[in-house]
C-alpha cells in the first residue's frame, strides 16, 4: 500500500496545480476576448477532448504504465516551463493561451487511463474499493483547494506565476511516480511483454460485447446528459431563479465537491451489491433535483447540490472498482479509456442542449425534464441491468 500513498501524494499536488492553471487561463481568456460565445466554444472543445481516451487508453496497455505517466508529467513540466517563459515575456494572447491549454489537455487524456489501469497492479483486489475511494477523495479535495486558491489569487498574481507553479507541481508528481516505478517497473515490463495489445479499439469491442458494461454506459450517457445542466447551468438557477448572490453560487459548487468526497468515504460503509448502490445513488440524485426545483429555496438548493455530489461519488467509486475487478489486465487501459470517453462526452452535450432549451422554457423546466428522463431511463434500464448484472458480485472492502 506504500506505493499508492506515494502515487496519491503526487497526484494531489499536480491536481492542485492544474486547477490553479485552469482558473488562470479562463480568467485571462475572458479578459482578452470579453466574448462568452468564444469562451463557450473553447471550453466545449477542451471538454470534448475526452473522446481521445479511446486512443490514449491503448498506450496504457501497450507500454508500462508508470513510464507513460512519467513521460506525460515530464512533458507537462516542459510545456509549463515554455509557457512561463512566453508569459513572462508578455506574449499573452489568445493563441498562446489556447495553444498551451490545448496541449496540456491532450497530455492529460493520456495520463488518466494509465493511472486507472496502474492501481489494480499495485493494490490487492480486496482493497480496490477503499483505494478508489481515497483516490477520488484526494483528487476532489485538491480541486477544491486549487479552485479556492485560484479564485482568491487570480486578480493579484500574474499568469506566468500560475503557470510556473503548475509546472513545479508536475515535477513533484514526476518524482513520486519515479519512486513507484523503481518499485514496480520490472513487474510492469514483464506484464506488458506477456500480452498482445496491437488493437487500439479492443477496449470498445470488449465493452460492446459485455452486456453489463454496455448497459452501464447507456445509463451513464443518459444521466450525464440530463443531470449535466444542473451542474453546468447552476449559475442561471442561482442568480436568475433564486436571485441569490455569488456567495451562494460558490457555496453550492463547494458543497457539490464536498458531497463527492463524502460519498467516496461513505461507500466503504455500505455493504451491498454494486447494482443496489447504483440504483440507490441514481434514485437519490433524481429526488434531490426534483425537490430543489419544487421548493425554489436557497437552503434546499444547497442541500440538493451536496446530495447530488454524494450520489456521484457513490457511482464513480463503484464503477471504477467494478471495471478494475472484471476486466482482463491486458485490456484495462483501453476499457477505461472507452468508458471515460463514452460516458463523459454526454455531459457537455447536455449542458449545451440545456442552455438552448432554457431560453424557451426556463431553467426549472429543464431541471424537471432532466429528472423525469433520468427516472424513466432508470426504471427501463434497470430491468435490463438486473439481468446483465445478475451474476456480478463485488468484494466489498
């Protein structure tokens, strides 16, 4: 377990730096363009890069995972070093901003599948759920701290300083992965040499031919698409419907993140099957959104955001654990990449559609429609899911 603690220390540090970087980039981008359409298109493009996980998951299976992660952290540090030089030289324009952020996002799509595939190699099977819970909790806490720090400092600290800090956090992460590599690198090399990983699309094929994973993807796509507006358009609900202050909006976002951490911890005390956890989490999420819309209250909105986060923490930890336990090791990187691509791409689509529909029917109606669709989809797909997962059991940690 020492390896996972070293890995989490590095990842939490780089996650903190990444959030500082993201906030600084969007802040300066808005100052340069003052155009919400441009920012929306750029942000949407960044989010859409998640589809590259289908391809980048192949690298996690084809090469030792720690080597992939070390390479990416090294490249990220170099990129941030170049960006620091450019920004200190006052070459801050839309092209350098978007160019650096775009490259950084692409590199990030290579890192995540490798990390998710590495964890089962360095953690005993009966500890996977606990470690996945720790992993998600640490990352989200680092995001929260980075978000709060970035929001507080962005008006006073230069973009070059933010980028420099981000580069230093990647060096810390690199150092931690080097330590893990020295301990498990030989075993990884032997594992890679023993399997054939020539087909980049093998992860998609595995998911397609696995009824359980296929059902989970369908459900996740629907839920992300209809719940996405609740997260992405919450500013409209807070300011336009509740007529609340920016403090309330920030508090709602913070409570959502706290909810994710809480859900990641609580799942270790819920001793039941995966399918029961999934049904419980999605039903709770639907009820929370409905209650929020019907009450039109600041208090219930804050509670609902935390409950939605808790449900999300339940689902994420359970899903990652299930995939790690039930997927052959030689396919784990590509299956993780396929799942991440298929499930995450639907959220920005849902946010975009929700924004368009809101113009005509109002944000409350969009939320209610989303909850209704989630409930109907949950009831319909549950019948299939119960059959597909009837033989699936998890080693509860």
